[in-house]
C-alpha cells in the first residue's frame, strides 16, 4: 500500500502559452482537467505545488521486485520499437534517457552499442539501476543537471512530459543539449479522446491518473510545441507504425487504437495505458 501524502494545490496559468483563461474539460473526483482558451492545451488546474510533486515522486514507482519485472515486460516492446526507430536515423552515439526509471531502455541501447546516460528523480530507481544494471544516473530534474550544449545525438523520454510542471522549459533544454541534427523521442499518453467517449457512455473512470499527470498532450499540440522551440521534421509513431497520411484513416486508426487500450485498461491492466500513448520524434536543425 502506498502511503497517502498530503498534497498542496495551486491555481496556474497555461503552462504552454501563459494564458489565464480556460474551460473545464473533465473532472476526476475533486481534480479537474481544463483546456486553455488560447492554445487549447489540456492541463490539470489547480495542480500540486512543485514541493508536493517532488515528495509524491519519491513513492511513484513500484516498490517490490515483481512490480519492477512486470513494468519491464510491459515496456519491452515499446523500448524495442523506439530503439528500432532511433536505429533508422542514427547508428551509434551518445544517448540520454530522461526519467530513466529502472534503466531498461538504457540497458537496451547500451547493448546496441550506444554510449548512454540517464536522468531520474526517484532515488529508489537510481539505486536499482546502479545495483542491478551497473548504470549511474544523474539526479533530476533535467534542467538542474546542466549538461553541456550539443552533448547528445539522441534524447529520449518515456512517460515523462505529462508529469512536468513546465514542459516547455524541458523541451527547450532537450533542444539545447542535442547536437545539430540530433533526435528527440518522447512517449506520452493521450487520454482525452477516451475520456470523451467514456463520458458519452456515462462510464466513470480515472484514466487521467491525476494528480500524477499534469497535462494531456494531443499529437497536434506536441508537434506544435516542438516546432515552436525550433525542432524540425516532427513525426508520430503509434504502436511502432507511422500514422497513415489520410485524415480519415488517421482518425480511424487512432480511434480504434485508443478504444482497444481503454478496454485493456478497464479489464484490469495497470500502471500504463500503452495504446492511448503516442511516440513523437523531432530533430534539431543541422
Ligand atoms: Zn495555452
């Protein structure tokens, strides 16, 4: 059992554009997701203060060994697909994984000949990674580590961006530490379409995983944020496949992808909801 920690909340302006106006989108218990009236970003408001969040994450990752192994099994195919995607663009080099967790992706990439580094804020995960995989991670958050400019060929982050109070600052830092031509790859959940569907059918749920998740990026929003910072050639991969180009097929593929994953979740799956998730990638200009 996780112990309940007291969480202090605060009202905020839109973390992407700074706009103060928003509309209520969905409620889960006393928590609410709102949509920015200016840029349409979906975020938790009010949300836990930074101090509360840090305490919260000390207990966020699973404790016992069987949970860690279950997590590894669940993420394995996602990591494989991400590694293959990276391999399409970059053969070898320096890779940083932010929110490295128990280090399984780093271990995979090390096995493929990459020089790897990781950032993590959970001491428990850092200890595990050191003891079991022999990898020493940097204590996060990323912006505090202070990597040199143009240090990495690839920066990855699996299920990180939806946890960040300032996602734009994070993306800017990723841009700064990537080499020219470097690749950023982020995996994130996109839950709002399913929330809308379940609301339509009157099905109660807590799919947003609040207050752990502070935002819900749509693919359009993710790409627009990346382009706004200067990233180029943005694209999405879902379940290892690139989205079909025609809008009709795009909608159908993402609708059914999302639906199947909602059923997976409702049938008792836990921790992550892989199918409501998207992988976005983008490059720093040469
Ligand atoms: Zn906004």
